[in-house]
């Protein structure tokens, strides 16, 4: 497989108007996507959607220009959650779906994610081929003739289609009547469809952070900063708070007391109920190495098994599809219910939790108690470069010392971010104060070792 330099763990990402996120590069990416996915005897059609970032207009135009120049057609959804674009791609039998979003990053950043015609993210190998084609002189030779240039059209009812799809995942015998729900749209792609789904199912919705201006996406809002959601839940006496991120593919909840319920707790809640109902495929949950040990214990105590992958929801989904599992996700809130969706979907995941709340007649605070969290500390630090850990003897020595001290009562995970110039040090253990000291010591050593000299 060709090496990927442009694509990270979740597509291409960077600061808007700086390489690689420039109009020229993104137009060439559109050309390469259309050329790579072209099928003999079939007219190529590609869906493009975006979140609410100011730069989305520029990249939407650049992508569409590149794609139509290769003789393929473009269908534009406008602002729509990432899972909504995946759904429409599959629903319309298009050859690919392209999402313009940097997810939870600030507005200055933007990115490109690619979905295949079945609504699943393109595998690494295909992304590598697209990346190689972008720099190949053969790309320009595949441009369409003047009479074969493609067209670009808008899907006028894309939001409505996605709202109907989300509601169809909710049990038909249930409604949200009598519930007050705070929905934090992060000023992102879910700012309209998020509140609408829950309203149409009967809830009273308090919508916050649903006024995007192109620059306020994820700004002290949404799944990465749920404090305002928690305060709104307490102020309005709501039963639950639902926080989405910028492209609405992840979910963080808070209970009726205003206490945050993260992706691990949601997975524990849903997996144990699915185990009891006999609907958890192969009695197995798929998560990443970042998930808390408490999740693993909760699932094991309920008679299930946890399989871990590297960080990234694409790798969770790949493992699920490879082995026939139907529930997986990340602590960060990417939650994948393969019986209902092909990728992480914050709205669909919230509906699964609400269904449990209604059926059992219990508040979220009680349901989330199914999992007892092991103290966990995560330290993120900026690094000048990402040197292989095996080359950093001092860092490896510190990690070994901590692992020896923790023994079977904890674990250490050190990795680089796949989308940012950061290193992440995660430690779990019985003493939170002690593991914080250890994590900060390892993180400081990493910064020093990776400093440009």
C-alpha cells in the first residue's frame, strides 16, 4: 500500500488557507477522488456536505470544481452532520460522499473526510491511492472533454431526509412526550436537525449554541465543552442534556443532575442492555485503547467481551465489520450502532439512550451507574515533531517505571494525535493524584525529547 502523508486517522485536516487545506489542493483532491472512483459504464455521482465553518464555502466550491472537471456530477447537501452525509451517499447510491469538516477543532481549521458508496469511510488503502493520484501527472490527462463536464446540484431537502432517518431508528412504540431535553448544537452541523429530531418525537427542547456565524463552531460549546449544557439542564429542570460536536458524529450527555456522561458510560449502559436482550452481536463491544477499564469490567460482569482497537472511529468500525459486531465506539463520544448507522452518529446514539430511559422509567444518573470508573488522567501536550516512541529511551524508561508501579491495577498509554501536533499520555490507576504526577512527568519528557534543536 502506498504511504499516506496527506490523510490522517480521520481524513485530511489543517488550518484553512494553509497547506494542505488550500483551494488548489482541495480541488486536486476532488479531481483524484472522481478519477479513482470512476466505474466503467457508470456515470459517477458524488455527494458533498459540510459543517458551518466559514471556509466551508471555499472548499465546497473547490471540491465541486475538481469533481465536475473529471466528468462526474456533484450533489450538495449544505450544512449537515457527517452521518447524514454518509446516509445520503448510500441512499442515493452515489459513488462517494465527501464531508468538509474539522469535527471538534476550532473554526480556523477544516478538513475532508471520504465515504464510500455504502456509507462507510474509505479504507486507508484507497485513501493512499487517491493521495498518490493527486501528485501524478496522469491526473490531468483524465479530465473530461468540454462536452462531458459534470454538473453540480443542491439537494433541497437533505435535512428533512436525515431527520426522518434518525426518527426511524427510535422504537415505534415509544415517544419523548413529557421529557425536557437540552440540546447543545456546538454551533455546528447539527444546529437545525438536532433539536428538530427530538421535538418531532415529542420532547420539549431547550436548544443552545444553535446560532452558527461561521466562526463560533465548537467555541466553548458542544461535546468538548459541555459546561453550558450542564448548567442549562439544571436551570430548566431537564431530564437530560445532549451535546454534539461540530459535525455531530459524537455525543456527550449529562444527567438530570447536570453530571457529564461520556462515551464510555453510554457504551456500558447500552451494551449491558443489549446483552440482556440478546441483541449484542457475539456478545462483544468494540472500543479503543483509550476507554476506561471500568467499561471493560461492566461489560465482563454482564457476560460480555470487550475488543480494543487503535484510536479512531474508522478502526472501530473496521473491526466491527470484519467480525460481525454491532456496537462500538470511543470514550470521546463516537458511538456506532451498526444496526442503524454506518458511522458515529450523536443523534442516533442519544435516541438509543432515551429509549432505555423511557422503557425502564429510570433517570440517566441511575442508568449510568452501571459502570464504576477507574481513575483516569489524560494529559495532552504540543510537540514540535512526532518522533517514534521506540527511539526515545528516556520516555520509554519512565513508562516502564510507571507500569511496574501500577502492576495489574492500572495501565499506561502514550500516543501521538492523528490529527494535531500533540502527544497524549493516558494513565489509569487507583490513586488519581499519583497518576496525574506520573502522566505530567512522562508528558514533559516527551516535549523535551521531541523539541526541535
